[in-house]
C-alpha cells in the first residue's frame, strides 16, 4: 500500500477523540507536572505501572524532595505510610500552569460537538439534573484529588443542604437556586466524623494545613451541576490553557485552510472522526513513518503518532423487542413512532417531554407517558415530564425499586476503594473481571434523593410506579398521517408483584406475589433501558478492530495495563478501559485513573518529546519496556494497613 501523504501541519504527536470528562482528564494529566496521589505509598510499592514512570509523580510522599519552583505548586501529600488515604492539602495557585511534557507535545483534540464537556452539559440540561451523583473527589483535575472541594472553599461555595431541606427546591426550581453541595445520605455516620474532626483539630499536624480524611470531607457531598461546571471551566480548562482563547472550535476544514497558527502546540477542531487506520505515513519534510491516519467527516485527514479514544461509551441502546418489532440483534433501532430510547433525548431535535406530548399539553389534551427502566435516568425523565405538565406518567421496571447513593457499590467508591480495585486487578481472567464489574454495578438504581421525589409524586397521584412488570406487547396506532409520532400505544404488561403500594413497612419477601395483567395506553414511551458498550461496532473503530483485533469481553476490549490497544499506540479512556480500570471506568474517578496510566505510557514511548530518535521506528520499537496484559505484580493486598474506627 502506498504511504498516505500529509502536509506537516496535519501531523500531530497525539490526537484525542472526544471532549468529555475522559478526554479532559487525559489532556490535563499530560499537561500537569505534579499529578495528585491516586494511591497511597503502600499501594504504590505494589503497582508496577506506577514504578515504570521515571518522574514518578503519581504518588506524593512527604519524603519527596521539592524544588523551590515545585514548592509553589499545588501539593497533596500522603501524610505518612500506613495512614490509609489521609493526605495534606496545600492550597493551590490556580493561575500557574505546569506541564509534564515540557510543553513540547503537539496535541489535536477533535470532537463532533466542538466544545469541552458539551455532551455532559447537554445531558445534564435535558434531564435537568441539579446535582451530580458522584462525590466531590470524582473529577478530572489531575493536580489535586481535593481540587473540587478546594475550589468550593476558595469560591465561598460550601453551602450545604440535606436532601430533606432541598427536596422541594429540587422539584420546582432551576439550577440557580440550588445549594452547591448536597449531603449524600447513607454512606457513613456524620456524628463519628464530626467527633473525629474535632479530635484532629487538636493534633499538631494541623499546623501543616488541613488534614484531609476522605471520611470527613469527601464522602458526604455531591456537587451541584453549576459548581461542577464552574470548576471544570476554571480549574481544568482555563488553568491548562485549553479554552482556545475563548474562541469556538473551528471545523476541521476551516482550521487547516486558514492555518493561522500551524505551530500551536494544542489545537481544537469540531468534526466527526469517521475512520482510523494504522498505516505508513508520509509527512512532508519527514521520512516515512508508521502512524495513524485519522479521517474526518469533512474529508480532512490527520496524521498522528498516537491516538486516545475518549469518544464515550459507544454504546448500543438496549431496546426491548416489543418496541423495535425485530428479533435481529444486529439491527440498531433507537427510536420509532411513539417511542424512543433515552440516548436519543440527547440528539438534536429531540425534547423532553417529547414533541407530541408537548403539543398535547399546549392543546390542553390528555397526555400520558410510560418510562421503562429502573435506573436513575428513568427517574429523572419522570421528574422532568411531570414538572413540564405531562398528566399521567407511569414508571415501569422489570425488577424492584433499587436505591443506592452511587451507581457502584459503596465499597468501590468510599475510603478503601483501592483495596477493592486491587482485588479486581489481581484477577487475570477478563471474564471474571467482567463478572466482578457487573456485580459492582448491579444493574440500575435510583439515588435516595430521587427515590424520595418519585415516591412523593406517587403519593400525589402524579406518577404510577409498576415494579416487577414486563411489557409483552405494544402496538402503535397513529392518529395523524403526517406525523407518525402522534398517536396512542396499546401495551399489555404482566406484573409478577403488582403495583407498588408505597408502604415501606412491608418487607420485600413478605409481599404477596400476584400475577396481574394490565393494559396501558400511553401517548409516548421512553425506554431508559440502558446501553451496552461495543468497541468493535463503533463506526470509526471498525477498521482497526478488524485489522488489529484484540479480544473483547462484554463489548469491552482487553487492553494492556497501560490501556493500550494491543501493540498500537491507541489508548482508550472512559468506558472502554473498564476491563483494566474496573467498574469505576464509567465514572469520573475511573477516567482520572485511566488518564494517569495513559500519560505514563506516552512518556515512556517518548511521544511528543524532543529527540525522539529515527522517524521510521514505531513508538513500540523505541520502548524497551514491552508490555503484556498478564504482567501484573501479585501481592497480598490483605496485608495493607487499615485504619480501624474506635
Ligand atoms: C445523565 C448522566 C449523568 C451522569 N452523572 C455522573 C456523575 O454524576 N458522576 C460520574 O462520575 N459519572 C456520571 N455519569 C457517567 C459518565 O461520567 C458520563 O457519561 C461521562 O460523560 C462520560 O464521559 P466520556 O468522556 O467518556 O464521554 P462523553 O461525555 O460522552 O464524551 C464523548 C465525546 O466524544 C465525542 N465523540 C464521540 N464520537 C466521536 C467521533 N466519532 N468523532 C468526534 N467526536 C466524537 C462526543 O461528541 C462527546 O463529546 C453520568 C452519565 C450520564 C449519562
């Protein structure tokens, strides 16, 4: 095959596909010279991929020496060996920008929406989500695990409310009236932590700065959408010079035709990546080299030494057959007349409530909607629909109403989560890792705050909740020939428990199981039934998956520990890193961990560093540290010190 020729300004060290939190985590981590401690010192001694990093900034130790320049930088120290997650925060200077790669790496960030966090913002807007589900230490900022808490303190935005205080506001206000922090109930006892805080205040170590104990400061609160948004803008985007000087991202064609600043180290374009190939590149003024050819929808081609795929979960909506009317699993049917999958709500032209219902509300006609699914999204959809005037809303789920503060079991989120993760990393069998992941996530669940809200709607007669219910047939009758979405559905459902009485005093196993048949006649159905990741089905990855296959389990690629796709310098952050990172890969915290591994590996491969050696050799050939997925160092995690509460 003839080498593909590229003008030199189309050639980058690294192309990052996506602009969500996964991409932001990777880019900021590359640009940060003093990344925060993700692991304690004790854990660090057992995690070989951290030891591979020459600079080894992944773990901060109070024993680390710092230069005068470094001393000014944000610092997060492990207090001492054997003290679990305790760290000491030194307040950060947000205007200071630092860079692990000495500013030499050329990065191109490509996103079809053309703005940092655009997809996140859009979904939070559609579902009108006032607060994140995750705790304060889940965020993409690489410099400090407590960066979000520090930001809230710095800005005087530590206004806290309990869910009860906040309940009414949640129902009717915009995000402006929201408290910045909401307590997460049911994690750990507040009284204990208060007592501990008091005790700690008397300790001499206080003089060094605030003692940060995850139990005291991080586990109880989730940030408001607004606080998180402001934090991302200031402490991630602006701090690392990623705001494109306030200008909107140009589309790729414009950007390369105008070519105003060809030497700019970090560039941004709006565009959709349609294909990725590992091939021989011919760059004007360079020798031939192996690299990626990245094709965009407007015909532009980019050359790259390495690529980070952070394009989201690439998930295939799991739509029930009675809606798609097909048993062919290879066909993706995300919407049809009178229904859509929840992933479609983020698409242009879609609204919540859906347009046919909005018209009915405006014309003062009866409006009814069925939402299928037992996860947080289904509860959020019901909330938005009710608040926007849909008269008759039914929430239908095939199992019981599950309530959990986070989408992962608490042991994966809280204080000793690293212990749980290490158990996961010890497992060599990807299938078993997949099972552990399913167990940790344990299907969809609703946060206590939304559960309370939903139950309140039920008591007020605005919402019907049908648990343990499955729809077996749904037929759509359009009422308007011009608009197939206008009509009524005739659905029959079978409940193996019946309608939830809302009486919480009755234990689940005491409820009499009844089989009942019901008929529903909604004007619209939203299927919030989740979506399954499928790496090899992502359109721009199909070629790579075919030509350089790596095993897939549950639609997730079996990457190396450095999150590398086989031997290619292609990395995955976000959902596709889950078999290595663990169940947290789907959340903000896992993205930060993924970014750390990727940045270390890029450094190892000398991507973007001066004097990289001869152009013909691939980055793999340059690396003398060839990796295999089974290289993990086993250790006795049970001997890690644990702090026992008195
Ligand atoms: C409603 C909702 C609420 C959530 N709340 C939380 C929470 O509170 N805490 C938490 O930890 N997690 C939360 N999550 C989970 C997770 O953190 C988010 O889904 C997060 O947005 C995933 O980040 P990402 O960067 O992987 O993907 P995305 O945010 O989806 O970003 C992917 C980007 O890639 C771009 N892209 C995709 N394909 C291409 C292509 N071919 N070419 C160019 N660009 C492309 C897209 O335009 C998009 O901008 C939530 C998820 C949802 C859906």
